[in-house]
C-alpha cells in the first residue's frame, strides 16, 4: 500500500515524499519488451530464411503482440501516474525526480543521435577518402575500387547502379519551416497555460499537434518520392542507409512527440493542467524542442551539405 502524503492546503503540493503503491507495470513492461525484442529478431531472421524454426514466419506474431503489449502497458501506467497527480499526491521531491528523469532521458536520446551522426561523419570524413586512395587508403583504392572518386553523396554503387540525392529545398525545407513553427506555437501554448488562458492553450496545442502530423505526412510523401522517382532506397549504398537511418529514427521521434502533444491537448481540454502543476506539459515541450533541434542538424548535415 502507498504511504499517504501529509495533509496540505488545497492547491499546494505536500512536502512529504509520496511512496506509490505496488504496481504491476514494471514487471509487465519487462515481459512485453522481452516479447517485442524476440519477435523483432525473429521477424528479421525469417526474412532471410533463418527464423527460430524451420517453418519460417511461425513466430512472427510475437512482434505485433509485443508492440500491442507495450502500448497497453504505457497507457495504463501513465493513467495511474495521471491519477496520482490529479490526487495531489506528487510532492515537490517527486516533482524534482520527474524532472531529473526526463533530463536524463533526453540526454540518452542525444547520445542516440550522436552515434548516428558519428556514423555519418565517419563515412564522409574517413571511409570515403580512404576508399578514394587518400592518406592510408592507397592500397584500398587500388584493390577494391580503382575508379572511385571521393564525392558525397555517394550515388554510384560498385555494381554501377546509380541513384539521385535528395535535395534540401523541396519538402525538407518545408518540413523545417513546419517544425520551427511548431516550436513557436508550443511556446505560445505554454505561456497561455501559465496565464490560465485555457482556450488559447488548447488551441495552440492542437495547432502544434497538427503541425507534427503534417510533418509526418510530408515525410511519407518524401519517402515515396525517393523510392519511386529518385531510386533512393535503403539498398542505395551507405548514402541510402545513413539517409533513411537518420530521417527514419527522427520521424519515429516526431511520431512519439505528436502522440504526446495530442495527449496534452486532451488533458488540457479536461482541465488536468494548471499553472502550478503541469510538468507533463513541460516534459512534452522539452522533448518536442529537442526533436526540432535534431532536425535542424539533420537538415544541414544530411540534406544541405
């Protein structure tokens, strides 16, 4: 059972630390994540004819089952957390814990993208010049690909297959404008929340979520255009793999952020967020601004340079 917080005046957070009741969600989360990882691994292996059993595809149901389990676990876990917040059970110490946890989570995401940008940097700055015979790559150039030239993006594969690079001034630039605009609308919604103007808060939050959806729709169209018109696929050498790796994982983060913004809009309509108790909104805003900053780096490094 939980330890009840010390009584405090209405609207004020208790000083005593709130100890949550025993929750099934951590162990449930571990179980469904285990299923998800096993299912994802088997799904990848079965595509290459090396699944868990001779009859490949037998266990492919594990991946969607694990994915559904993760979504269900997150819904019910966050539901319980929202109820604790609305019950004024979160002390100031709990609030600091939430902030520290979100800070470290975003830091881990920074390291996540740093690894991907590092892979792109390694390919462009080290691997490509070595393959072209620069520095220590003279023997590599002569043996592997004598005709290779150190140009980026690499649009010609050793097989002779060619592709077209994605330019920066079409949909990528439009998506940049969309994300930068969404940061502005989110900031306006935050100030409206602090001022107690719920109508403006809900309106600009909804606009921000809509801009996130428009960004995703534009990225889907961009991928379709890349595959059908440019011949740019995940099999287009190291340029194609790094392009889809960076833009794809960023798109996943935009999807998560859009879901968070939609939930914050619904909670704002219900009056869950107040000027004194709205860390869920702040965490969503931190995450969304982080996603926007990553896109700026991505636009410059992947599309422009």
